C-alpha cells in the first residue's frame, strides 16, 4: 500500500465517500418504503415487518452508522475549509469516527 | 456553481441529519409501528417543513457528491453523466416529497 | 548490505535489484549515487544541491514521496534492509527515476501562479506589514521550491489528471494574499474552474509529506473560501 493511502486523512475521505455512495443508493428505497404510508398504516406495518429480518436489521444499523459517519466526517471537512483552527489530522479523524460509532451504538441499543 | 451548492446544502444537512438521527433514535426505542410513526408526523407542520427542506437539500447534495465519485473513479465524464445525475436528483426529489406528503397527509 | 530495488525503464519497465553497502548516516541519495557511480552508470536520476534547497531529488522511497538528499536510510527502514526506489507518482517517467516536470509547472501557470504588478517605477514602494494576516498567510506558503512531493502524494491528481494540484494552488494562494498583486479576481476564477481548488477532498497527504512543512490543504481551503466569497458577490 502506498504511503498516501495510510494517511488518516485518506481513510477519512474514503469512509466519507463510501458512506455517501451507500446512502445515495439506499435513499430511493427509503423514500419508497415510507411512501407505503399512502396506502395506510397497515401497508406500512407489513413493510416494517419485512425489515425486521436479521439481514435487514443489520443493514439498518449499518445505514445509521453510514449516515452518522458521513455527517461527522463531513463536519471535519467543513471545519478544515471554513474554520481558522489547524487540526491534528489523526486526532480529528479518530474523533469524528468515534462520534459516529457512538451515535450508531446509541441507535443499536435503543432499537435492537 | 456545484461546489457552492454542495457546501451550502452540507450546512443545511448537518442540522437536518442531526435532528433526524436524534428523532429516530428517540422515537424508535422499544420498537416502532407504522401507527406510532404516523401519529407523530400526520398533520405536523414542523415535520412537513423540516423534511421538505431535508429532501430538497439531499436531492442537491447527493448527486453532486456522486458526480465527483464517478468522475474520479471511472472514465465517465461526458455530459451524459450530468444528465443522468440530474435525472437522479429529480427522482430523489419526487420520491422524497411523495414520502413526506405520504406521512403528513392523514 | 542493503537490497535496493530500483525502477528501470519508463512507463513500462521493471525493478532491478542492487546491493549497496550499509553506511552510518547514509541518505537515500548516497545509495542512488553509489549505484550509478559504482555499479550501473546507465541509471538516470536527478539531484543538484544535495542539501535540501533545490527540490530536484524527489522520488518515491518505499511507497512515499521524499527528498532523497534529506532522507536517511535508517529513518526509512530502521533495522530492515530493503529499499524500493521509484519515480514520483503522477508524473510521466522520462527514464528510471527521472520524471517530466512540465505538466506540473504548466499547472502553476494555469492557476495564475504568476505575480502581476499594478505599480510602475514612478510609484512609491508598496507597504506590506509583515504581521498582517494576509502577509502571514502568504508567508506560510512562499517557501515552496517546486519539488513535486505534494503533487506525487495527492490521490486526486491520480484520479483527475486535470486537477491543478496542491503546489500550484498553494502558489496561487500566496499571490491572492499578496497585496501588491493586481490580478486577484482572474486568479480566483482560474482556481475556481473545474478541476481547481474545489476538487480537493482534504486527504491532507500533501500537508503530511511536504518536506518544507507547508500546508497546501489550508491554502486550498483559503482559495475555496475566496471562491465562495466571489461567487456570492462579495469582494475579499
């Protein structure tokens, strides 16, 4: 692996990018699922029941993690671009990821 | 230009996503039924306003992000890419507004 | 003995392994020079000052772009014995370890990294307080010697060959902050073009690897802010 790919900034950018793509792919499905409410609460409940399978439950946690991660790493980018503070890259990346995982865990513990 | 739109919607989404995450975590404790969700969203003017803004911001932010990914990680750079992403943006907007209205209108 | 794998050829080629005696305080430049003078005179590589002032000797050492003259072997491999020397990434290879720098410097011009004076000899001297925020911002980036390490480190340059790159953008930022310069608006337009400053995704490898401690990431962030200000119709 080349040195630039071992940099924390690259890891951050890669996770930011991959989580973004995952969210973009998922979003139309999410909207479609919510739109079942048009056919009444029962229709929506039936869809929600399908999403309780282990695979989809795992995917749901993964997506919440992706959203939290994309947000925290995005905030890191905005901070670098707009704030006058000089960051310590590794620390900032770790902090962003830790915050994202924390959010994911809170979700998991409340919902699982 | 696209960069401006991307950063501007990023600021909006930072707020909207924080609210969204907090809401779904809070609301989904102990399981969630459709009736419970809809009880919160139907007729709720705050929900409608916030989520329409959220959906619009996402419909702008996501395709611009994807554009960077595709242009940098593949060879697709022609105008057809921009066209495809514009279509995706419209798709997200339509689906998103539909979903929001579906949950707002009783 | 060091086992030194050296790239031979141009875009296509192969690694050739040499054995070089290990010496105390040895630099990578010492190793390459040893190979070229004692073992294979056909090896092509660059250096000039050999003391970290000219930026000619940059190449990829064990996966990382470095100055060979200021890089100790011991720092790269510790107690190991394998070195891998390649030409800088993102540059066209001329021969072996020497690369074509033309595109790199052309991008400096494209980024309007050229000073334009508004004054004539009839005008008084420009007054530039050294402690002013603008001068400090410029000073943070003017030590760049165009070695190409940041450009080689940048993944966005690899992914988008039109991307102006950290060095050209850093230079543009120093001039945006030079109060004597007269082409601020065209310069910001130049760096705001597609594949300009907006293509930077803040990987920060440039800042991590710059041998002079320059932080192109923050220069590029400054350009992004200037671009936004100009787009939103404000000056400054």
